[in-house]
């Protein structure tokens, strides 16, 4: 990493989709270059030519830490200092008290903030290519899962319009067996016409023969004629339902392919055993944690730094006799969501985690707040493991709890059946 005193010029970039405003300052704050570059091959070639005399000694400030702009900047041999958009707005307001806002002023404010305050900022480095790919795949997978949820919601709404029997018979509409039922019997009329023998054959074919649900579903099917809509509505909505199911099947097959590739890349990384050892992480959350945290051990100087990025550390406000604590909003939201899921799942696999959660709940904390507090605790453990390259060892953790007189361990010895609560 370059020493801060070696930087001779400071650039601010107000980036957009098609063009980017650039302002470059020298060490005294004087504007030495100003330009607008287009987001194409010619534009970035002009950028490389314009910074040729500063190459290697140029620091650049931009309002993002990922994407095409960042990739081009990293390839141009300059040091990139990303800044959060809310902070960029505060820098502009500090520099331009009148409230004026233009692309040029935004770029100049970023450049001057970097020149004055950048010595304490963290430079964006080139991370592990495997982790970069894993991070993008996990985020895209999550986006596709959200799309699947949206399609399932549309499917249920369409069924509500004409096919209440299907909704009564199946509760989980992310399962292919529920989709297969509608494909086989797309309308209540066709279900009634098929008869009981065909119903039983379908349930056996799709292994839906659990004693508690088998008889219930047959009873629901038998009452399908009690809630019928006009035939034109049934035909129209059934077409929509079958279209949604085809989309869901295509999306599900792509999600399976994403999952296979994510697990393949995850297994190749040296931190695989470290993340797999964590209770509740598994093969789904492990790659997400690895992709967001990375493998650069200099990235987080303390467990608190990791907790702040993950959003589990609260924000304190103190003025005179007023003291308030708020949920941290400015954080890596994908990582915060992943830690939330991990902490919740860990309760079923780690006795101390369940005790800690129950204690938080007994103090009046909501489920979300208790899970966030548990995630805060887990991140402290993960940071120590991550720093020492050591997988999670429950016996070693218990030994540390004994040495430090942990109240969690005392409650655990008093409540051996806590996991069943």
C-alpha cells in the first residue's frame, strides 16, 4: 500500500451511467485538470492519457466500491478511495454552504475531501478473484430468490382468484410438487372430473403420502365443487397460473446451477473449513460470509470493525443527559442479512447460542433485536477465528467461557434442556 505522503494529486469522480465528471487537485488544493469522460472505450482511454503524468501518485475518490467504474479505475494504476453516498453529500454541504449542486461541484468536493481527510480513509485494494466471483454469484443468487418469491406471490394471488382448493391443499408454493398439482389439474373442474383414483395416483407419484396430509388433501379435493367461478375466469386465470409455473421451473433450474457453482468455488478456498465449522452456517451461508468478509486479514483491525460493517453494532447518540442507541443503517446490508440468518439457525445447533438468545428475550428484547445481539457475539468469535485461521472448536470456546466466568455458561449448566424451549 502506498504511503499517504507519496500522493501528489487527488481526483474526485462524480460517476453516472453514461459519463463521469472528473476534477483533479494538487496538494495545495488547486484545480489542475477538469474533464468529462464518457463511459466507453474512448472515454476511458482519454482518462488514462489525462492522468499519465500523475500515474502511480494519484488518489481517486468515488461514491461506490464496486462496479464497472471501479474496475476501470483499478486498471489505471491509481489508488481508489470509495466513500458512502451520505458522506459524500455531507462533504459537499461542508464545502458548498449555499446548497448549489452540480456534477462539477460534486466531483470537486470529493477531491478536496480526499485531499484533506483521506489520510485516515481505507484504500480499495484488488481482492482475491475467487472471492470476487463468489460475492457476485451469491448476491445474484439472492436477487433471483427474491424474484422467485415475487413469482410465488403472483401465483398464489392468481389461484386465490379461482382455485381456493389448491391453496387449501398445499401450503408451501416453492415446492415443485405443488406446481405439478396445478399442471396436472389446472382448474377445479378438471380436478373434479379426474376422480379420487387419479388424486391418489398423483399423491403417490409425487411422494405426498404422509398420513397427516394424505387424507386431508383427499378431503379437500372432494370439496372442490363447493367453490367454483365462471368458466371464462377459470380459463383465463389458469393460463396465467401455468405461465407462472413455467417461469418458476426455469428459475428454479437456474438457481440449482447457481448453487452448484457457488459450492464448487467455496470448496476451493482455503477458508472453507473455517466457515464450515461454524454452527448453522452450512453450504448456503458459508459462501455468503466468505464473499462479503473476504480473506484479507488486514481489512478488519478489530472485531468491532467487522461488527460495524455487518450492522450488528448499534449507533450511540449522547448529548448532555440524553443517551440513545439506534440500529446501524449504514452498513453492508447483504452481510447483515446473512449474519441474521446465521445467528437464528445457530440456536438449534449451539447450546450457548440458544441460552444467550433466551436471555435477551427475557430482558424484553424483540426477536430481531435478540438475534442481532447474538450475531454481534458470533462475529466477535468469527473475527478471532478468521485472524488465527482456526476453525470453530466448541470445546475451546467452552474453555474460554470458563476462564472468563461467562454468565452464559452458568445459565447453560443450569438449563441443560434449553434447546427444546
